[in-house]
C-alpha cells in the first residue's frame, strides 16, 4: 500500500469517527420532553362495572279481562293501594246474566226430557214383560215377531234415557260456563300493592288479551316493597359479574342519595342492539345482557321506570402494585428493546435479562403483521432517558391498573400527559413537568 492510500484511509477513519462523535453529541443534546413522573407504589384498587337502566318492582301483575264487555266501574284510580281480593274493575253483566238464565232454562228442559225418557222406558218395559208372559203361556196368543218388537222398543227407550241424561250433563256444563263468565264481570286484585298503571277508563270496552298483551291490559299492580334496577351490561363486562356482587345505585330522581344493593340475577340470553349501517359498511350489533340489582333499602315514593345507574363492584385488591391508566401504552413487539439500563438492573438484581415482551392478539388481521405489547416507560434516573417496559396488568380501578409483572415498587415511570405518552419512544429524553404547568386534577402520588 502506498503512502498516499494510507493517508487517505486514515483521513476517512477520522471523518467517520468524527461523525459518530457528532451524532452522539447531538443525541445527548436532544430536547427533553416535559412529562409527569411518578414512582410505582401500592394502592387499594376496586374494579367496577358501570351500567344504566331503569327501576322495576320485583313483583308486578298485569291485570286483563277474560271476557269482552263495557267497563261500568273502576273503584280505584292510578296510584291507589289495593289489597288482595279487592274489586278493581266491574264489567257490564247484562249479557252474561242473560246467558246464565238461558243456560238454566236449557238445563231444566234437559231434566224434563230425562223424566219423559224414563216414563217411556217404564212403559216399554211393562209392555215387553206382558207380551213375554203371554207368549210363555200360549205361543199362539203372541207371535215371536211381536215379542221381538217389544224388546227392541225397550232397548230404544233405554238408549233415549241415557241420551237425555247426557243432555242434562251438557246443559249443566253450559250453565257453569255461563256462571263463570258472569263472575268474571267482577275483577279482583290478584295481590296487595299499588296501581302503578291504569290503562282504561269507565265506558271503554275490555277485551281479552289473547293476541295482544297491550290491547288487553287494564292495569298494573306492583309490590313496591322490593325494588330492583335492571341494567344493560356489555358482553365484555358481564363475564366479570357474579351473583351477590355489591353495587351502588344512583337514581336520577334522588340525586343526593346513593343506594346500596346486590346482584340478584344475571341474564343468560343477550339483548341484541340495533345494527349501525353506513353508506359502505354494516357494523356488528352491540350485545348486552340484563343484570338485576336489588336495592337494600328503596326510597319512599319510588316509581317504576325511574332512570338509574349501577356501579357494580366486581373485584377488590388491597395494597396492590399499581400504575396510572394513562401511563399504559401499546407498542409493537419489534420496538421493545432489551433493557440493560440501571433501572432494569434495579428491577432484576443479579444481572437477569430483560423480560420477554408479552405479545397480544394480532390487531391488523393480516398474516405476519407486528404483534403488540402493553407496557410503560420507565425512567433511567442517571441518564434521564426512558425505556419501554412490557408489563402484565390485572384489574382496573377508577384511575389505576394493577401490575402483576414487569415492574417493582419504587421505579419511576412516565404518568402523563396523554399525548406525551402516546408519542414517546425508546431512549427519549425527559424532564419533570413543572408543577405550575401541570394539568389540573393530576393523579395523586402513590401511597407507601
């Protein structure tokens, strides 16, 4: 190699080395992002499912009529309290009274026919016996044909008597049916409670609700001593709820009071919502489930269908390691670097390797797409650089996630603002956000 080539190679090495030094210096001088920093601590967490619905009495009865007729009396108005057996509706009984009288006449006629058939049978039996005796004494006096005719007449009259007796039974059943219809012109309260809905007025025609429940509804009687709120819970949350879970219920009509209750029913069948349709696509239907929460002490003056919101407690963690919800970020697994910083060595004493990122489901729907992991940005206090650390989270509180793996108590993480966490990347330089510049309602410091 000539002297000129050696000089050229040395010069090139100097230039490359200078470039690396310059880039390193530029990196060290990169502007620091102002963020909120918070030490990982322990907290009491409560996982809550919030859902809205309406108040309903646990027991209510829709009263309807079994017959058709004009309503002539409504002794009680809406809001009145009735006892079991009280008369709540009277229907004009005229046509049904006439039906009873007609049935009674038919029964009397059938009974008279029985008496006539019995008399005919007695006469036929006597005639047969007489002819039989004569034929026995002298076969020349009564022919065999005459004897057979007398016997046949006896059989026919006996059958007529049985038929008449069956007509009596039929007439008696018709009378019972007419009497039952007449009794149904007076409707009694099936239970003790309050009339929470009165759907008719005097003079209207009551019709049976055979084909339409709403058409045949006369009134609704409710037992308001036991009140429950039926809320619609999303399919992603209903699996967290268990029978007996405690709940706090806020009723819009009683804004200054929070009521307590328990989950007493979880529907097994879903309530499918409406499909959202756009010009080009049709979105999937929302799937909800009915969950009933029975109030421990319902307020006085409560009414059905009042709007309410239930906060159902599904899980509680005492003194759990936690990070703010806003601090959790999602990054592609390929962007997660092996962390060998002092912060990682503090989290994993003894030189343990960085935790393997926890992959999640492929969110792109394409084969080979990058998987994503959940994690937080941990600050290296010596360099003021942050590194993305995958974490495994547990239950969700109002403002914090439970941390099951990936962090240790006392580490410093980026806890906001939201936009800064969203745009942050590995090895970003950060600085504490001045307290005066911090947003109102910042999350409180962790409890020791």
